[in-house]
């Protein structure tokens, strides 16, 4: 399977976002993900626009970004969504959820960040067990049915909430995760309007804040929903995906073979939601496995220096680095995740292109093309 092309694998995957991503990779000739660990939201948005043409995935850690704007219509998530459409990439929030099912559902769908609304992909740390995957899958399924309802009925969801909505919110019935239903008495917007008059119930707060990254309103600043800017690819499907953290790049981590195998089993149980793994090698061992592999801990030696056995010196804080040719060519991973290798370069755009070319070349060689 390591020799199969991304285009070929696109036909085999069951997850719509994996299919989209694999086609995007062929189209942009890129299997590069930028790990955008930058200090401010302003810098993040600027970087996403600048490096967008070279990448297929933008990886965020929203909780290390100062000044993250939570406004669902105009905030940082919305801005990244517009750039994702403009340049053709998916947004991956590297949240590494790692708690009991009920808590991870809330962390995924609620709070100030409402990650599910702007991140196409998230990941889970499987330490608490498989229930976390079940819980995230359930949350995503409910999100999907709500979005599908919105798409079908073209409901325009309203104005920003009143400043005091949180204090007013009543906890009568927590349907944060409930699918949106059409109201028998008038359309949904009207129902919202109605409930806004009184004290705001949670479905209202959720729905008003609900602003998926794929919403037509975010398409390149125009609101007609048909202005895809990246030539040759349609808008991403209205879907959400999960990566399971099955192996880590850090020195001395505790993820042993049995642990990694349990991650593979959890993935096989949720093919409709799990796109693949964060891993250091390909974990597709069964002929039916069609998972994608994204790999952090990747750097190149400085231009002109030779790649000694594919290993580059670590960062002194436990991070270990391998080169794109080792990871993609030998270990069989699909997408390399590069943070400081690109971020610390004098010319970030040129460096991103250097990584893109190297990783793509390794893929071409692996597949014998
Ligand atoms: N990351 C790893 N190793 C893992 C999992 N995730 O480094 O096993 C993430 C880090 C960081 C990025 O959280 O955001 O990948 C790597 O950044 P770097 O390229 O600057 O080392």
C-alpha cells in the first residue's frame, strides 16, 4: 500500500475529508503540514496566508496563541477558514484531547473556542481509553446533522449574542450536542429570534455561535458561497475528522507497541470519523486499512548539508527530528508536520517550498513515480 499513489488511495478511503485531502495533495503536489506554533493570532493569520500555497494542512495550537478572537463570524477561526478556502488546506487543531468522554465532548464543541466549528481535524490522546474516541465521534455526528440541516434549509443564523448572554443562559436542557430540528412553527431563524427575547437557552447560544468554517459566509469574504478561489478543487466537504495520537516524536515517550496497536484498533472501529494517525511510521497493516499518517518531529539539515541517516539534531527539550525522505520514503508516512524548521527560517516561504519539494520527492520515489 505504501506504493499506492495518493490519487489511487483517494478512491479507497471511506472518510470524505480524507478523500478531499488526498486529492488536494495530488493537486498541490504537497504533503506538507505547517505546525503554526506562533505567539499571536495576527501572526498566525498572516502566516496562514503566506504559507498557504505550499501546504495541505495548517496545524494550530489555539491555546498558545495570544489574542485569539473567539467571534464566530469575524474571529480567528473564521479568518483561518477563509484562508483555508482561498489556498486549499485543511485546519487541524492539535488539541490532543485526553480526558473522559463527557469532558472531551465539551472541550470539542463548547467553551470559548468551539473548536468543532472551525477545525476540520482534531486529534485525541488515547490514554483515557477508547471511550474518548466514541465521545468525539458522537459529537461530530451531531455537528454534521446540524450542518446538513443548515445547508438544506439555508437558514441564516443570526446576529452576535448579547454581551451578557452567558449570565442569562439557562441550563434547562442542555442540547448543545443535539441535532438541529426544523421548527413546526415557522423557520429556525424566527424561532431563534423568539427565544432571544426571553432569557437565552443553550440551543440559542450554540446556534448563534455556530459558524462552521465551511460556511458560505466565510468564502473569501463574499457571501454567495460559490467563490472558491483555489483553482481546481471544490470546497471541503462539510465534515469533521479525527487523528489518533498513536506514536510520539519525543524522546522516551511511553507509547509502546501495544499502545499503538490499541490505537489502530480504535481507528478501525470508527472509520467514519477517524482519518488516520499522528505517528512516526505507517500503521496500515491490514489490506483493508486506508488510514492517513501525519508525522511531526521533522526537519531538514541546512541547505547544502548532507542528510546523515535521516536524523537531524533535536531541540534540547526532548523533540527528535527526522528528515522528510526518511519519514515519507522509509517509514511510509504521508504528511510531514514541520514547525520550527520553517518558522525560524529567514525566508519562511522559501523554506516551506524546500520542505514541500523534499517531502513530495520522497513520496514520488516511494511510489515509484
Ligand atoms: N507534536 C510533536 N510530536 C508529537 C506530536 N505532536 O512535535 O509526537 C507537535 C508539537 C508541535 C509540532 O505540539 O506543535 O508537532 C512540532 O513542532 P516543531 O516542528 O517545531 O518541533
